[in-house]
């Protein structure tokens, strides 16, 4: 398990990195925290000719808040998110989710940019980005683009990024008044990728949802923003409505079989998450107790 | 005598002032390992060393039509590319059979496959280069022309006439069959009030050592001698086999085993790629290093436990068990492993089922079949988890059927503590066990009645918790009955040499080995205690065939019981010799003297007479001052092997407390208890941690670990991401208690403790899950108990 030989360049600026990517195209790989790229190289699943190490690019670092927006630089490590008071205050969903990403050693190196660019459908962070209506900021030869998280993830390990572009940062609207969030995942062991998970962000006013983004992960080829969420807005949710939403969710999802869980098991777990999530967001234990998914 | 104690300070009769026996003392090797100064094989660099990478078959079964290595040979840094045929001129093939396992058959296995590959992962060529990375580059360029053959993967159809025979010369795919019929089984079942049966299914899993298998082989042409540096449990066995197949005398092979990063039985076998590495060193006349990477570890380290075992039990309404019957089937891969064979696990299952119980009526059949999957062989607690899960699963099913508490049914059937010596229906002889004392202690530790009340209360709130109990017996301290009688050159005796050096410190050489169990510590504790020397002044040397007495090594829970007794006896002789010289110097008699705190003292009042340091100075440098005729012998050697009992059986009982989320199928372990009886405890902390580690491996089997093969014989989860080992986040607190029934076959009284945890953990967990699911009428007799399995049993998916 040794990587094939490769050339290495430490980018000195974003411009320099983009230049290298322009020249090498598909034959280059950006190196960020290395927690997904290095294992893949050691297994020789990928053998890039050139590694472009962006680790020194100060402008990709840092978490800041201004104008109602939380900006997270691509090189922010998982541990930075975990410890950031700004994230805890303005994006508590993300603060809760990040604790479920891998283990301390990996969180000390892995970055949000690398995680989102890697786009593992079982990962927590892409789902959070969709739930939080994040904007992904990308720079390439033609300048900067801003992509809504919903449109950024395009398939298993696939995104809207081209081989000549860098993910620069993500921007999240600050959590507003009456906002509520729910995060839960079912993983065989703490720190594992989930068998099914739910990242949800909502606005709850007088016991009813005025906004509800239910984003399921590990149940499709990318994070799934469930359509059933929109049907639950504006009124008190009854157990009967939950049951209807639950079966609609089952039809909406198209999960894959794998070693951890069959498609039907994943669908079932998503329904359990739906019940638990709605009951937690609304503070209604009766909903959860009433449903046998 | 049986002592029940919760106080580890007085756990041994040998415990006396200034003794280390029965005491928690830090291991002498702690500093070395914690400061990163351990020496593992992968740390080694020798001049001119080549690194070997094995090109491995992607197919489970295929003919090799040709190998084209021309392009690979041209890669700069490549030293050689060697095929199986070329290597067969250097090293002969082997057949993994033993004569006492009657009828066991297997085919000749080569270091590298020659015409045909029989499992995905079998080596087809060796690529030797100046570094592992270069060898991997070159390996990508070797072209092998395979003709794929039908793979035999399902053990249930392996014996069908329509299934291809993997080794045509053997006639069929049956490697071994054993039948046993004891007592009056049919009559007993006919007379039972209730008969319950079930199919028990065990996932194939493996040992996953932190340090993979590693070898550096160094053929010295000038000396005509091969030095093998290897992380192995049995250096003398490796020496014997390497010499045998390379056509050398054992004198020409030295095996050195420094620090080893875990073994669990994985490193007690002879692997084809290790044999190939020895042969490559001889062929290429230079040191060769092989370090398995994680993917090839999963594909080539022995697997274990792939069993399907049907079982039934008869009981009366009074809870008395009338009979057990089992039919066990296991698939072992294409070859029986060398030299311990792959029939031992099934054989143990036959031996051990029903072992804790009184009933004399027992019938068993075990069949061992070949398949095109990785080889299977002995791994921690060989056969025990299968036998324990089947036995204890059946006992719980019977208890549920007659409406009896699981503890009560066990109390009515466990062999009485005063019934020893006695024997099991399969002929196992028990010297002294303590099932009832252990059960009583367990009940107190876990507060059983209160837990049952809590369970009932939570059940009414929709929280489903379960209690699982599993009694077990464990084979330890094996005599020659295990391997020697079957013709294997695997020593069942061990030797220890102790000597007083010129400053009064002690050098101790032992044939047992250390892979983390604490062999160094227990040896130093025993020697220090017997000699009256402090532990810091005892240096233990192990793992070197040139520098230790001949012996078996460390496996089958034998290090403390056998190697420890040899250490005790050697130290006693040396002590006598020291006192003889001291008497001569002090013009006293040996009987009037003792050794304590590194000094000769008066036996009567403990007054110090002379430092050992001073005694050693006189003996080594001024022997002229000793009385005429006094020749001191400050080195002594003793060997030990059990002769009265083929095995020193131990016993114990485990209990699991867990919660099942019936919405998701997830099982959460809450607490676990173990009471076990390994006789004298030399270092209670080492024993407790052995138990805990073993339990965790049992949890792995119960909930997580499984080598998942597809129908074409491809291992589909050969990585740490997909093969789930138990991790700390999911582990409950594990409480350990002891009952102490020393064996009287040795002065030390120690039996083994290394496998007890693994033996019963999975059975306790499975019983607890079924206990939790009882209101739903669901019964699961398959492990690992995945959420998918639980939800399926509940009819939810
Ligand atoms: C044992 C283990 C467990 C894990 N468990 C989880 C888990 O439970 N959940 C989870 O979400 N993740 C998990 N991970 C993955 C971890 O979160 C990784 O850190 C993350 O997926 C990748 O981030 P990285 O910074 O390490 O990226 P790298 O490995 O450096 O890069 C990943 C990919 O993204 C590309 N890339 C990196 N940065 C950029 C950029 N700025 N612009 C464009 N492309 C870029 C790289 O070229 C590469 O293709 C686990 C990893 C390990 C080793």
C-alpha cells in the first residue's frame, strides 16, 4: 500500500494553485487535509501525476461572521468548526454534526473544503450545507463562481467543481429567530460514515413549521432534500400526517444496498429519523412515540 | 482447595511478604514500548535488504496459464521477479495434516502457487525490489494469464456431487469428519419433556493484529545460516519448519522475535508468503523483508469461526438437561493450515459442547470442508465461542420454553463444585472447576435480581433491555496431546534458565514469547519472588532460538501455566545453589539462611548477612577464597510439561446487559461481567486486562466483525473502513471477578487466562439480545447481530 510516484508542488497563492491546475488538469489533485486523498492514493485508486498542496494558503483559512453571513474558509479543519464559538452560535446544526465526523486524529487534519469537494454521499457535511442553504464559493481560470449547495453535489464523489477549480469557502446565512435544528445519524460505530442520517434546519412558530429543510444522507447518491418537508408547513403536525409523510418519504428515497444495510433498511431508518426529527424539532414526544416506522 | 476472594492482595497461596506473585506490578517492558523504543520487524533495516511484494490472485479459483514479467523486470530498482516454479527448487511443499485427527486430509501447498490459485489473495509471483514502493510499481506491470475456474464458496453445497472437487486427488471436498456418540442420546431425547433445536450461524472473521505479519529473512552464505526475524508466537516451531523445507539442519536456522504488535493466534501458523520470504533470501543471497499490508492481511491472515451448527437440547420440566446433540459444518478454505491444521476448531467444538453440564448423553458430528476462500485456522479461543454459543443458546431456549429463569436452569445442571475430578461425555478430564462458586459470585457482582426488576420496569416503558448469561470452560496449558502426539514438531514443554550475574542481578532466558500478554512480567515476578530479588534486578530474555531454552512459545493460554512453572522450578534450583555458596562463605548451613531484598539473610530473624552483589563478587572473582571443593553453580535450568492432565481446564461465567432499539435494530452494550477461575493469579491486573481484551474480541464477533465474501469467492470488505473491529466508543465497562482453584499439577498452580474472555462473550451478548426480544417472540441465532439482522427478525424490514 504505497502510493505510485508523484510530483509535489506547494502552492504559494491561490493564483499559483489555479495555474498549476490549469496546466495539469485531470492529472493533478489538490491536497488539503489528505484524509481522503492519501488513503485513495495508497490504495492506488488514484495516481495523480502532480499533487498541489494548498496547505499554506492563508486566504483559505478562518471563520468569520459579517452581514448575517458566516464565512468558512476551505482550509478550516473539522476541529476548528468543532471549537468555534461562531459556529456554535450561528450554525449550531453544523456544530452538532461535526462531532460525528470521524475521530479526533482525522478531525485535526480534515478540512471542510476537502470534505465537500470529496462529496461522499454518506458524509454529514454536504447534508448540513444543503440544510443550511449554504453557498459554495469556487474559483477557477474564469474567476469566481457561487453555487448553491443544493446544486453543488451531483453524484457519488461528484460535484460541480471542475479539475481546474478550487473550492475557496462556504457561506451560511446565520441562524435566525425561532430557528430549530436536528441532527442524528445511525452509524455502526461512533465516527463511522452513517447508514442513514438526517440534518434538519427549521423555523418553528407557534408549534408549526414556517420553514423546514430535511436533508437525508447516506440514502442516495448525494444529500437528499426531502420534498415531504414542504407539505408539513404552516400547521400542527398530527400523527396521521406524520404517517403520510413517512410513506411519502419512503417513495421519494431511492437508496442503494450495501454491506451495512439493504435499501429497504435504509428507507426504514430514514423514516425513523423523520419521526424522531419532527418530534424533536416541535418538542412533541407524542409524534415519535406514535409512529412505528 | 478453592479460595473465593474479591481481594486481589491474597489471591495466591504463594503470596507472601516480598513476593510479587498475586500482586499488580507494572510490566518491565512498559517504558520501552511507551517511549517508542520497541523493536518490531518492520523497523529493521539491514544492508542490501530487498523488499518483497507478492502479486496476488484476483480470482478465487483459476489456472495460471502464463506469467509475463518482462516489463516489470525493466523497472529501475527491481532485484528479481520469482515465480512459484522457480521457488520450488529452493523450498519444498507441505501438507497440513496431523495423525491424531483421523482421516484429516489436505493437498500439498507451495510457497507460491505454481499452476493454479485456490483463493483470492494467494500469491502467484514475488517481486523483490529496493523498496516496497518500487516493488508495487513493478507488480502493476506483471501480466498473469488466468483461466478462471468455478469457485466453491458455499460450505453447505461443498459436498454435493455437482460441486467441483477443489483437489481432485483427494476425491472430495471433505477435509475431516468426527463423530461422537456418548450415553443414551435417543432414549434421553425420547424421555425429555421438551426438545428444542436451532441453527446457529457464525460469521467468518479474523484477528486484525495492530502490527501485520512481518518477516526479515537473512541468508548468510558464508555461515550457511538463515536468520529469521519474525513476529511469531512460536520461534522454535518456525525454526523447525523453515529448516525442514529448506533442506537445512535446525542448527542452520535462527529465529529472532523481538517486539510483536499483537497475535491472537494469527501469528502461530506457517504462512506461504513467509516461507517464500525465507526461500527468497536463500535464492537471492541477501536479506529480504516482507511486511503484509492491511489489504493482504485481510486476504491472507487466517480467518476463523465460519461455522453453521445445528443443535438440539432435551430438558425435563424440572429443568434437568437430558441430552445435547450437534451437527457442525465449517469451511476452511482450500488447504488445511500448516502445521497445526484446520481441523482443530471443529474438533474443539465437538469436545466442548455441553462441557459445563452434568448430562452424559451427547452426540456430535463435525464436518470440515474445503472452499475457495482464504484459509481458516486457530484464532483466540479456538472452537470455544462456537461451542459456548451453541450450548448456552440452547440452554436459554430450553429455559424459555419451560418458563424457568436462565440462572436457575444453569444451577440445576452445572457440575457440582465438589464432584471433581471428573470427565465430560467427550472424555475431557476436569481436575477442579468452580462453576457454582463462579455463578454465585456473578450474581452478587451484577445484582441479578435488581437488574431483572429494572428490566421489567423499563419494558413497560417500551425500553427493551436484556440479560444474557453464559457459563464456559476453557482449554489451557496443553500437553503433548494437542499437537505432539499427532506428529507435529511443536513443543509442549518450555524451559527457563536463570543465572546470577557478577553484580547479583538475575538473567533469565525463557522459551515462552511475548506479544503483549505480559510474559516478561510474569516471568520476572516469579523469578524475583522465588529468589528474593527485586524485579528491577531481573532481566528476561525471550524470543531467540539461539539464546533461550527449547520450548513451545506462547499460545493456547500456556505461557504462565507452563513457562511460569519452569521459571519457578529453575529459580528454586538457583536459590538452593546460592544458599549453598552463601553457607560456605558464611560458615553456616543453607537451612539457616534465606534470600530477601537482594541479600542473604538469617532464616530465623531476617537479619541481613551479605548482599547478593558481594556473594557474586566472591564467586566470580575470588573463588580462591572459597573452601576447597566448593564449586558454585550460579546458573540453573528447568523444563516443564504437564503430564497428568492433557489440558488444565478453567471455567467461568459471563453476563451481558444491553439494550435493543427495536426501531433501528441497534444493540447498545451497557455492562458486562466476567467471573473466571484460572487458578493462581500471578499478576491480577494482567489477568483482568487479558479477560477484558478477550471479551472485546468476543464483542467483535457478536456485533461487528465479519469477512464478507460474494458468491464468486471475492472478499468484499478487506479494509479497516468496511471490516468493523470493535472500538472503544461502543464498549461497556467490563467487570472482572475471580474464583481461585489452583491446579495441583504444578507448584505455581496457575492455569491459563488468555482466551476465557473470548470464549463466552458472544454467547452472553446473543442470549441478552434474545432476552430483550422475548416479548416480540423473535429469536436470533446468528452472529454478528447486525441492525439489519435484528430488524429482519423483528419483521420491520
Ligand atoms: C477513518 C476515517 C473516517 C472518516 N469518517 C468520516 C465521517 O464519518 N464523515 C465524514 O464526512 N468524513 C469522514 N472522513 C473523511 C474526512 O472527513 C476527510 O477529512 C474529508 O472527507 C476530506 O477532507 P480533507 O481535507 O482531508 O481532503 P483531502 O483528502 O485532502 O482531499 C479530498 C478530495 O478533495 C479535493 N480537494 C481538497 N481540497 C480542495 C479544494 N479546496 N478545492 C478543490 N478540491 C479540493 C482533493 O483533491 C481530493 O480529491 C473519514 C476519514 C477517515 C480517514
